[in-house]
């Protein structure tokens, strides 16, 4: 076990929704490195309940009370998308290091303002894009780098689930302005990040929105996109909040001239490769599940604060994914292919 002789980080969680539970669980598991010093939620009953659950003494309904405290080093922003910019900028100006849930912001202008505020204040800004810390995707990337699929010419991803009740319980998701769109923003931000990780940079996008099933949702509840990559490959992405299935149906195919890597069934990674002469057909590989990506994400943030390192998912790193999403929405509106 590492010996942490340095002072612990005092961290406050701002926003006590579902994702905050995951963050808090991992923060509490690192009590040798970090103190969960305060929690904030606009609903006092929720803030009090989560403080009790997470064994935190101080809770507030106004995040500015946390920013006034000199003993708090960092904040973990788990708020709706439209609040990321103002709370991040105020936190930076107060000298707090910032872990902010994805997406970084709803617009490029908001994101750039957040990045500039952190830069001017000399604090860390890390976006909690958990897929970048998922050992599964690093396992797939390693197989690609070892040449098992050859040169990639196509990548396909689908994220399909029915979340109508979940969204209705969080009405800001139904507001296009507050959510920054719909499923292409909320779910696509993960999958476009994965596509960039595995196949390289995206240069253009053509995207369409399906007829809505969730009528009260202003943004897209189902949409699809076709991407072009710098290396000439193409990608397809389907995102839906409205497909009736027992659980999230997530699938991935990476096709190259020597083989294919696929996730078709949950927890099962399949490799087809001409490079492996002794096998005919497919090889089932054990999916890497450790370390937990949320744990790795929090751990990386603490490392960056304590050792003055630049976060892997800093503002600039995730900005290109936001540009792709903004381009996808522009394509939905104009019916045209958009250069990213």
C-alpha cells in the first residue's frame, strides 16, 4: 500500500444526484488520501440525507458556502449540464481544483470559458469522462495496437435503453437548453470519446433524429450518426433513450483488414483475427473489469492535485468530442454533412 505522508485533500461534492452516489462511494474508499468534507444540494432534505449516509458533518444548499471555506481544496461537480459552466468558473476563481461530470458543457463557448478560468486561476480542471478510465477500452486499444485487427476501416457502436421514467424524474433532461440536446449529448459523449480513443480523430459527421417516442423530451430521444475519420475509416453510432429492452444494450464492433473485435453480449469480448493462425473462427477473451473505472477516475484526479500533474481528461482533451456532438446537432438541423 502506498504511504501518503502529505496532507489529505479536503473535497466537497456539489450536487447529490445518482452519479454523486458513485463518486462518494469511491471517495470514501480512499480515506487515506481524501476527506469528504462537505456535500451540497439545493434540496436541503437530500443534502442532509446524503451527508448522513456518507458520514459527512457539513452540508449546504448553496455551493458558494463551500467555496468560502479555505480548508476545502477541491470540488466534485455532479450537477445538470447547464450548471457546469457557472459553478466551475466560480470554483476556479475561489482557487478550488475541479472534477466536473461529463459533458464538460453544453456549448463550445461555455467549455472554453471554463478552461480559461481554470488556467487563469492555476487550478486543475478534470472532466469525469469515465470511459477513458475503463480497463475494457484499454484492453481493446491494446489489441488494436498489437495489430490483431490490422488497419481499421469501420467502427460501430450502439447504446440502446428505455429510460423514460428516469428522465421524467429529472425534468431538466427534458429541457433541450438545459440538457444541451438529448441522447446524443448525454450518451453520445461517452461513445464518441471511445471511438476517438480506438479509431482516431473524427473529421465529419452526418446525423439524423428519429421520430420521438418520449414526446415531452425537447431534444433527441433517439438519433444516429455516421462519422468519417482522419484515416479514411467510417463509424456509425446509434443512441436511444426509448428502446424497450430489459437492460442497457451496448454493442461495439471494430473492423479492420485483418480482423474484428466485438462486444455483442454483456461481459464478453470476441476477437476474430487472421493474425492468429492456430485458431479458426473466433476467440472469446475475458473482459478486464479491474480496476473499477470510477475508482481510477477519482484516483487520477487526486494524483493530479497532489503531484501537480495535468489530468488526462482535462478541458482541452474532451473539447474535440464536444465539437463532434455540436456538429451532429447542426447536421440534424440542416440535413447536411458537417465538417468537424
